[in-house]
C-alpha cells in the first residue's frame, strides 16, 4: 500500500506547502538528505497559540503535534516529488511550548511520531529529541523540524 | 561576484575564528556536510547579554543575530578554506533567549537569514528552526548553529 | 588502544540500550551518519529530576551530562556494532533544564564533551550547541542527542 493510500485511509488531506514568512525556505536537499524547516502548530490556518501546562492539555498538545506532522508530510510530498520516494524518516526535533512545571513533552511528541509510523510504516520510525522551550514564534504551542532520507 | 566581494560590498570584515572554551571544536566536516557549533551573540568581543522581551528589543535581537551570522561566515571561511567552496547553506537552528511573553523569534532570526542570502545569494537560502530558549551560555541573547554543504 | 580499553580504563561499564517509551527508535542510520535520539539524564535507573540554577549545582549537572554521554556511547556500541567502527563524533545538542538566571550551560555540557574526548581521543572532538531549555521529559535535568559518522 502506498503512502498516499495510507493517508487516504487515515482521512488525511495534505495541505498546500506554507510560504515561508522570511528569508528562508521550507526545505533544503543535500545529497540524499532532506532538511525541513521548523513547522509550527496551526488551527484553522492560524498559529495554535498556548503553552502546555498552561492553557493547553497534553491531549491538545498531542493533537497539535499530529497536525504539524501532517504539514511536514505535505512539505515532504513537494520536496520528494512523490512520498513513495522517501527512504526513511531520520530525525525529528519536537519543541513544546512549556509552562515551568510541564514534563510530558514526550507524550505531546507522540502525536507526531505515531502518525509518521502510521503513514510510512517501518521506515517512519525515527530518532527524535523532544523538549520544552520558553516560546515559539507567534506563540504557537508546538514546533517540529525533520530530516528525511530520499531514495 | 564572489562571496568575498559581497562581504566587502556589505562592509563586513570577517572575525578570526573563536577558540572554543571547552572540549569541543568550532566545526566538524562529515562527507560534504560541515556542522558548525553554536555561536553566541557578542558585542565588543564579549557575550551580548540579555533576554528578548526583557532588556532587549526585537530590533536589537535582529542585529545580534546578524552579528552571529557574520561569525558563522568567519568559521565557514576557515572550515571550507574558501567561501566560494560552499555549495549550500543547508540548515540553521536559531535560539533566542526569551522572556515568557516574547513571540517574535522569527523576526530576530531574520537578522541571520537575510545576511546569508545577501552574501551567498540563492545558495544562502536555508531551512531553519527558530525558537525561544530559557537561557544561553554566558547569558547571551542569541545562539545559532549551522549545517552547510561543501563542493 | 581501542575504545573499549579506554572505557575499561575509565571504569565505565556500558548500559544496555534503553527501550524507547514511544513510537520512535534510539537511533537511525542514514548513509555514514548515525542520528541518535535525545537521551535524558538518569540516576539509579530513573530520570535525574531537577533544574540547574534551582535544585542542582553546576557540578551535579556536569556529572549528569557525563552520565548521558555514557548512555549515548552504549547506544553507539549497538548502532555501530563495534565502537571502533566510529569514524567521528560529529555533533552534540546539549539541553540543560535551566532556572531563569542560570547561564553555565557550557560548563554542564563539558561533562559530556570531555568524556567523549577521553574515550574516543581526537575523533571524539565534536561540534556542539548547548543551551538552557524550559523543561525536559520526566523533569530530567539534562538531555543530549548526537550525530556520529561511521566508517
């Protein structure tokens, strides 16, 4: 089953790639590696604002991380021309906008990690780092960047 | 026009590469990739101390990020032997020392991103992640690391 | 002297590789690069909880970072099959769980950097970024990820 079939099965429609808001680009290819820029969580097309351990629950953060993963897959679709050209999801850096006492960044991060495995199967299993940051551009609750290997 | 001409045109003199303060090195080459260590913002040769959203304005942060980019180019000059050997600026991670309510990390980051495009042209356009951190070594306001591809 | 001899000389026993707590893996290989997931500081098998500049001193943080480096070497041992297959420690990202005023992240980070040079010699000297984060999963005091090159 192709990655596109799995996306359809999961009821996921890929978004158009976001135009960067500054002098940078959504992705750069170097050899077989694709480096994707940090993508921030959005809801209804706007930054999903809030801190985990503050206004947002872990469940909401996990949902936000899943949404960022959908956007990252949308960027991979453009970068790799075809998602079936992806050989491996290599590494994720998952930033969680965290109030001082919040320590469940790994549970928030699972929203992205689980979707990638659901969609890509074994080659979706990745190395990752997840941690709490002081803030994220536009006050968004989650930001994720990604390294993938292309065939 | 070579990268050095563009630097001269922008009135930029490259600094000597900083000696690392610990058991690490300013850069490592692996295959065609150069991985540069995090460089912190300095002013008059000392760490430029302060938080965005606290003592420092977004404009000052942007200026600090531009200064870090100059230092990163100085390190690239040594690492690549000649800046015209750089094939692509691949990825930046831009850390902004942020007071709780500050959400303009992307605008601070543009100080570095815009300089790289100014100096390197199209191959200076990079993927990036920018976010707010709780602190930076020596209390510096901005820290940036970089991955570049060499010819 | 092999890396294993140096570990023995330093009195270090490698731990078994930790099972990941979620839909991700401890490492991914892409070409000659090994990308290791963020490893958190532990003591007596449990997360070593606390903030630098809060409950923990810089000396304790440095010890925690050294412990994380031991765990990272344990993962490298599995990933590379033999540590003598490691060609270079390329890059570390060192996250320090930091109370607002703490600015000695570089000194904490040295705990990991110095061990890698002690064990691997010249090829252990790496690029790195060290900074203060708002929180780390499970409230751990230090988290480190690593990129290495394999022969």
